[in-house]
C-alpha cells in the first residue's frame, strides 16, 4: 500500500483570556506536543502511538489541565480522566477518576490493549495500573500552585454554585492520520475546577470526548463536559462528516447545536479518512497545532495562525 502523508493535530483545551507570559508557554507546549506526535508518524509509527505520544507531552506540562497541572476538585484533589481509540478496528480504552499516576492516557491505552473492557474507573483503574507496573506517585506531585490558586478563586467566586460553562474548559487531545491510512484520537483532562469528588466529564466517554473510525475520521473535543456529553459532540460531528459535510461545516454545525441547545461552548480538532484536518471552537480561545507535509500550523485565538517549516 502506498504511504500517505501523515497528519497530527493537537489541542490544549479551550480557555478565556490567557496572560501574555502564559500564552507563550502554552504555545511552546502545543508546538512540542505536535512535533513529538508528528515525528512518530514520520518514522512510520501508528496513529495510536502518535496521539498517545503527543498527549503524554501535554500531560507532563504543568501549563495544561491534564496530568501534572490538573485542576482540583472540591476537596483539593486531582482526579483525571482519559480515553484513546484506534480507528482501524474501533478498539478503545478509557479511565476515569484516577489519582496518583503521571500519565492517564498511557493507562487508557493499556485498558484498550490488555483487557477485554473499554473503561475502568477509580480503584479498579488503580489496581489495574499497579498490575501493569505503572508507578504510583504522591498526589501532591500533580498539584501546581496555579491549580491551588484557581480552586481558591473559584470557591470565593462561586461557592457551591454550578461551575460556569464559559470557563473551566481545559482538556488536551490529539488526532492523527498515519502513513497506512489509519486514524486515532486521544483525550485527557483533570476536569472542572471545584468539581464534586467522583465527577466524570466527557473526556473518557467515547462519542463525546472523542471518536475514531477509519471509515470517517477522528476527532478530539474540549469544552464544558456536561454539555458535550448531552449532545455526544464527537460522534455528532462525525455524523455530519458522514452526511457529506466538510470538516469545517461539520464542526460548525455540531458546536452551534450544542450552544443553542444546552448553552455549552467548546472546541474540536478533526482529521478525515483522507488526511484533511480542521480546528474549530466556540469558546474564547483554543490553543492548537497541526503538522502535515513538514509544515506546522498553530494558534490560540480566532483568526490567529502561524506556519513554520519542520525539519
């Protein structure tokens, strides 16, 4: 089979205004993740390898709400969710409410490849991680000063009120199209700041936080998890693609529906079964990067895109 031009797209979550200093750190983190994932594809690695590799970079970067840097729940603890899917055979793995591991996306992939199940949660996921040799780390290692301040601010402003769906949009994700024509997605998050203990959002839920099918394409979503869950944003968007819409049209239709139906905002990154890609969001901003044909495109705010050559 003839090799195709590989594609890797990443997002670093939707957000409101980002300070200039932090914006540069976020931009560099997104560029690193996209470059790592794209290099895996260039070396004939699989789409699954690429999305996992890109998301691990973001989970390890304290600027993003996943892995180290995850936001805190109402008890000041980190609880993380993640999922991954292989478009070749629709195999999938997901974990939720995991606490003391560095990279939930690695655990999600092990669920996909080493168990007969699709989804493990909390203590079951923790026991499985231990059985797979994933080291347990102290929960404090995942907590940043910024996350502590974020929780304090949220409690002062909101108390126990429902989280504002215009904020708290941090999630990371990646989609890929590899040289063999396979697609995959990966999504990982720390969830909503000040969330109830045990709350699970869209990120680990296949069809909401992401989806991958070689017959259609792959997508990873970000935004207000409860809204995304209510409309199955990932699968809804790919449904529009199946109906003949372009990636941009499909993303616009599904994001508009979510906003009008449940007042939710968010964003999506997509790759098609032929290797086209798109990014779109209805939140104020969404850090993203896309690599194809040895060029890297990236941006954070609407109408912002920079392109550089890759080695």
